[in-house]
C-alpha cells in the first residue's frame, strides 16, 4: 500500500483494537478498515499474545489514517493526547458528541472534550473556533472564553452570540419577565411573541411531545415565533400545517393563525 500520509497516530489498546476501529469507522463518513495484521508465534516470549490474534488495525476516518494496536494493559490513554474533530454545524457537533461519548465517563466532559468508552479523549469543536481565538479582538476573545469554559458540549449559536457581543439592551431587559415552567404539567397562562425550547423534547415520547406542542401553540400569539432544537421538529405534530417554516436548519417557525 502506498503511504501518502507521513504521520499516522497509533492508538494503544489492551485487546480491543479491532472493536474500537470498527466503532470509530461506524461514526465517521468516508471511513474504512484498510488492513489487519496478526501476531504469530515469533516473539511470543515478548509480546505474550496468542498467535493469530489481532496485532494492528489500520483504518481511515474521513481520509485520516490511524493505527490501532493491541499491546496489552501496560499503557492507558490520558488527556495529554486527544483527537480534535472540527465541525461546521451544530448537527455535526451533536452527532459526534453523542456517538463518541456513548459509554464514556461523563465526568470527563468539559469545554468540548469527552472520553469515549475506551478512554480515548476527543475534542468536538466548531471549525471556526481557532480562527475566532486568533483573529478576534481582546473583548471578543474574552467573551468567547467566558462562554465556552462552563460548557460541556459546545453550543455553536451561543458561542457565535458571545463572540459577536449579542446581548439584551438594558432597557429591554427591564420589561422582560423571567419565569420557570414545567412542560409536563403547565397549561397556557399567557400569550407570548417568542418561545424558545432547544433540545428538550428529544427526551420525550410522542405523546408528551404532542402535549408540549399543544402548550406552545396555545401560548403563542398569532404570527408568534417558535424556535426548537436541531434534533426537533413540528413536522409530525398535530400543528405542522399551522406554522410557516422560517429557517429549516435552525428549526424556526411562525404561527400562521
């Protein structure tokens, strides 16, 4: 095989190299296992692996070559090394965060970092993050930093808003009423021009989702705006034909009547 990539990361596993490689390949597009090598009797006094068992797995993730090695339990992954995934949309961030983080240690999730179920660290970050940190003004970098440090999974819209300096005008804030609501038990008690509910209903079953849609529809004024999360939609709700879609990517809708 002709080598076109000069530097290839090699990931040391105990015995899960092939399983891990297949797991990673299933998550990234344009990915594949390219070769598998196996231990032989030669050198068994050193490697102590059964002859015929997997030694290395060469694989590609979206064109990036990597190697997984079964080397035994001598060495473990730690946060000193991580693989960075640059994402262009929140959908991509959500996808990689959900898939790679499945089975990993939730306590290791911070500032876009996570550990997968094998202990390998990943950074799931917006593709523009580096550019914003390099080219932003002192104030922009400070706002961006204050925004991402408390986050676990990075939220692209919130980071962009912080970088651009988006904020409520103080005169508007004085007229805003902030209140907590229970989507499960609350009923419509007021009329609103805007309702924002981002990535909450994904945890509800269809019956409860329809109940929430009923609450939203009853609470919005005519021509009011509803903003949902990237994983949510009104498409299969009883109110699908009662909204105008304003932005398909951002899941923003306007009440028709």
